[in-house]
């Protein structure tokens, strides 16, 4: 992991005396090797365990014990506010890393800081005994994970050439799905109680992120090439008029991720109250059913994401594959709306996993090709990440009233499907990427 990938050589200074492009900002040209890919995948695994372990199991269980009669609304507040913090913190952390100078590079200090603060925050979160305490604790964890996420996102365009980004994005997408399985499995079987579960996830987050934070190459940014503060502040808003492809890519991801967030937010409650899992399988809990669905879904994601990335690299066409993934992801939403059964849930997990595997690899590669500038990669990818974190804010506000007042789970999953299809259609508005 210590050998940095080659970059396009910096040109000789032109007659006007302008400085050559620094290595930190140059376009990478040599494919990254397996140790680098393994390191960033491991760091992503730790980050996603820190995110999904609480979101899928620990937070619902903790809130269920604190406020059993209002668990849906309380969980919506906690996850919504936490997602809002992540939405604001990711581009800010990215902007700060874009300006970071020093011999340790731009990204590595922020990877280390995010991992350490996230691990500490998770351990403290497990000790909270009020809804307010959980909300504050989860918001802190989300802010720490935002530092980690912003810099890991930027590492791809920093180091990976365009012709390899689909495959690398596919490999990086695997930890997002595997992290759900590993985290849920650990907090439901390896430990007993929410506090030990949070602590275990925090320790694993730190262990997984350390190799990349300490060993990955990260060319330092010269002070002379550091973007001015004014440019970064103004750049926190990327004009869709000036950068339309970036705007359409953002909107595509936002709609498709909103559909996915609506699909997964109340899945534990859906199995318990909509499917009646515990009545179908006496002696089992809805959490057992959730773990089964997550394993099935993850196998489907892993089976498709790297292959989809390789195919998109080979054919050089991203938009059609993103549109296809959206159509596939909408199918299980419509099926569960019409047939809320356990067997349909299993089938839906397979189809959703296939579609999301394609989306993870190809959409991530597509986004890196429409970034406005090289000196603001982390900040711009942080803005794109709002399209992933924002749905975590929107989804509770939409899902809660739908489930309680506007028709329940059939209407909820219909809305999921409609939003996903709409997002898939808008990808064709992107003109600068085949």
C-alpha cells in the first residue's frame, strides 16, 4: 500500500512561469494495485459497520426500550437529525481536507480523525438512556463518520484512473453491503445488549480504518496550490447552470437513494407488524428475519457490483447501466406493496440486491467523471454525498406519516418504486458521460 500510483507527469513550466500541476492534483494514469484497493475496502467496511450496525439494529432497539409507545416517531427524529448532521458535515470535512497541507497528505489525517472520533462516539452513545441523549450521541457519530466518508470518497478520483473507476467502485461498494451483514450479525449474536454492541462496532471501526490511514500513499499538497478559503466557501454551492451534468447526477442519486431509504428504514417494523414474521415463525424474532433478508440481499450485491463495474469500464457507458439498475430496484418495491408476504420479501431482497449492486459501482464511477474541479474533489463529492445522506432526513419525514396515516406499508413501498424509477429516468439528462 506504500507505493503510490503513477500520475500524469507534471508539464514543464510554460514560458509565463506558471507552476506545474502538483502531484496531489494531477490526473492519475496508472491503475491502482490490489493492496491499495484492499486498504480502502477495509476502511469502508469499518465505516459502514459504524453506520449500519446502529441504524439497522442498535438504534431501533435502544429507542424501543427508551420510548416503546412512540418508537416510530422517536427513531425518525434520531435518524433524521443525524442524517442532517452528516449532510452538512461531509462537504465541510471534504473542503477542509482539500486545503490540508503537510507531509502526511490531504486525506490521511482526516481518515484517522474520523475513525478515532467515531469509535469514541459509538462507545458513549451506547450509554445514553434518553431520546435526547441518543439523538445528540448519534449526531456526533454521524459527524465523525462524515470526516471519514468525505476523504475515502475523494481517494478514488485522487488515485484511480477513469478507465478503472467502475471496477474499483464495485470493490468499494461491497463493504457497504457486507458491513450491514457483519454489523447486524455481531450485534445480534456476538454480544448481548446495546452498550456492548456499540463498543464492539466502535473498536472494529478503528481497527479497519487504521491501515489505510497510516499506510496509504497520499501526495502532500504544496501551500502554493492550496485553494483559497473564499473559493471553497463559494464552491459549497455548485451551480447546476454552470455544471449541469453534476446537477443531474446529484438529482439522480438523490431520488434513487430516497427510494432505497424509504424501503429500508422501517424494514424491522414491517417484518414484525406488516408481515407478521414472529407469528409465522414462533420462537423467532423480527430481527432474525431482518438478518436473513440482509444476508440474501448482500449475496446479490456482491455477485453483481464488481462485475457491473468491470462491464461499465469495458464498454465505457455508465448512464444506461444506472438507468437499468433503477428499474430493477423498483420491482421489489412494487411487489411488496401488492404482496406483503415473507416469500415476497425474500424474492425482493434478491432483486433489490442485484439492482443496487449495479447502481453502487456504476453511479459512483459516473459521479467522479462530472466533478467540477480537481482541487475541490473531496468537497464536491461531499456535496454529492448529500444526495445519499439527505434521503435519510427526508425518508423519516415521509415514511412516518405514510405508515401511520396515509395507507401503511403498501403506499410506502409504492412511493419507493415511483421515486426510484423517476431517478433512473433522469440519468439520461447527463450529456458529458456516455
